[in-house]
C-alpha cells in the first residue's frame, strides 16, 4: 500500500508541477499586472483634472507629480486586493473545515492547485503591502471578512497570516499581535480544522495557532507561543512558549492576580470600546494617517525622477536617478527621528489603554516606521544603526552590532560590544487585553542575542550572557553573567568554556 501511495505521489507531484508551471504562474503574473490598468485610468483622470486648473504648465506638472504617489499606491493595492477577493470567490472557493481529497482521489489535483493559487496570493509581498499598513483599524477586519473569515465586533488585529480563511472564527473584542500565523490545514493536508477565538481572547506577537484550537474567553497566548493542534485553552488562562510542541501554562484565573491599577486601565479600555464616537473617530483618524504616510517612499522616487530628468540625455538620467534617490534616503530617516520627538517625546514605562492619546501616537510611529525600511535595511550591522538607535533615544555602548527591530528606543539600554542578530525583537512593549505595557530592557556588556530571539520588556541580560537562536527571555527574568540560555521560555543550559 505504501509503495502504491508513493508511486501515486510522484505522478501527482509531476502533474501538479505541470499545472502550476503552465497555468498557475501565468495566471498569477496576470493577476499581479491587472491592477496597473485602473492605475493608468486614475492617472489619466488626475492629469485631466490638473490640466483644468489655472496654473502655469510647470505648476500643473509638479502638482501632478506630487499627487502621483498617492494615486499609484492606493489604487494599485486596492485593485490588487479586490482581484484576490474575486479570485477567491470565483475560482478558489471556500477553504473551510473538513476532509480534503488525498493523493490519487478524485478532485485531489484541483484541491491542491486551488489551495496553492490562493496561498501564493496571500503570501505575496503585494498582499502584505496592501493589508499590512492597516493594522489596528477596522479596514483589516473588513478585509478578512471579505476573504471568508468570521470576524466579531471591534476586533483589534495586526496583520495575521492565514490561508484557510473560512477556518478562522473570531469573537468580539479579540486582539491579535504582530506576525501571528493561523494554520487551518493539518500537516499532511488531509483535512482542515477550525480555529476559534472566543470573545476578549488575546493572541500576542509571533504566535502560531494550529488546526482545531479553541482559545477561551479572556485567555492569553503570550508572545511566541505555539497552540498545539486540537488544543483547548481554558478561559482566563495564560500560556506561553513551546515545550515539546505544546505551550506552557503560566496561570489559570489570571484576572484574579491582576493588580488593581492594571484592572483600572482594563476597565478604561472597555469604556472606550463601548463608545461608538471614540471607536469610529479613532479608526477614522488612524486611517487618514495610514493613507497619508504609506506612499512616502514613492514620493522619494518621484522627486529623484524629477531631478534626474533635468539631465541633457538618457545616460545622464540613468546615472543621476539612483544617486539622487540614495541621497534622499537620509532625509526620510531624519524626518522619522524628528517626528518621533515631536509626536512621542520619550517613551515611558507604564500601562496605556487602547484608544487613548498614547495609543494613537504609538500607532502613528508604527506606521512611520514602515516608510524608513529601505535605507535602514542597508544600515543594519553597521555603525549607522547604532547612530540611529541613539538618535531615537536608546542608550547604546561602543562597538555594538545591531540587526534587530526596535520601537520604544528610550527604554532600551545596551552596554559595550553587544551583538543583536537578525530577526531579534528588542521592542519594549507587550499588549495584553488591549493595554500597552512598556518596560525597560537591559543588555549588558558583551551580551549576544542570537537570530530570531526575544528579550522581553523588563528582562535583563547581564555581562557576557548569550541567548541562543529562537529563544525567549520572559518579562522580569534575569540572565546572570556569562550564562547561556535557550528555549521558549528560555532557561540556562550547561556549557563548557
């Protein structure tokens, strides 16, 4: 039986590869190109509208160029998302819970192809650029509903990676952190299971939720937690990490242990949630910020192109354009630094409710961070990264190598010769029950935080400490001098030196 299945698998994979190469890839290329058509029509309309203004020819030209980035960015990404929704409804169909055809069974080829087709779209950079900026707004919730997910009222969602949208059911007032993955399909793709988030549950940053999971009311999946397949997380519980493929229970009846001051902040959040005026005004203001901020990188392209086209021939333009664009990048970073001090000032330790003044300013800074990625990607690991951290308020020692991600820089302190590897999260906040909790993080001299690890807010790594890859130091934990820690949650491991 195994040999027959293996042979069928080889034939199945060959047929599937041919289907994807000769049909799927060409279809996806068309899908990614079609949004340019409405962009062209929108730019023609814009040009016609600008031409009617009582300005000089140069004035009309520069006004058209100034508006162009916003028209291109928003029209292209809106059209792309609508095409993905249209493909989902007309071609792919529903990817809901239940058994799926296996290798060699009728419908198996089409099942694999339609899943792959939708997966390629929702995993594409264009899809990420379309929905990613709208984190924390009702726009993201509406988008997931359009793709087939059941979304409750006033869900606070960061960008969630999910392919099997019909498998995801989200209750009222649920909160998702960043880089959350929801998997509806089992590992062998033989079936799909529902994933249910009960009202007021929390799934924090970097979590992975597997098929058949139910997160109970007010339950919290802590940062970097894996919810094992078919698992039920009781109401008002807190889980974290990944120990042999399952999360570790931290406590039950967590609300009973919440300090009185934190409860007051949580009550304030509930009042804000019950206020239609505050809810809708907050969403509207944040949407305006996202709409204005996200096309800024395109504006730099336009400015560089305008300057380059002043050249006398095509060779001048070809040489000048990339140089001018590169020269403009530091001004984008400088603007980011200036706006941080104007909008936030200094990040402070404490608890801050959602939908308040701090939450709005914090979200604005997160949106601005997405516009400086181009130049900062080039600067990671160089002294310029340390200069940027210091300019943003962090205390950084001498000869540090920084590849990580930061946001609340004023709460981050690093000693001399600290190494922060790629994919490391050194932000100084957690978000629980729609409350932003800021706490300082300290990395002592000669410490190393290896790839894709996290030193949580309130943690301390003493001199010479090492946190190995894919590990997490919990809030309030201290790694003693010279020790090596690993795991989720991290703990000391024996070493020989």
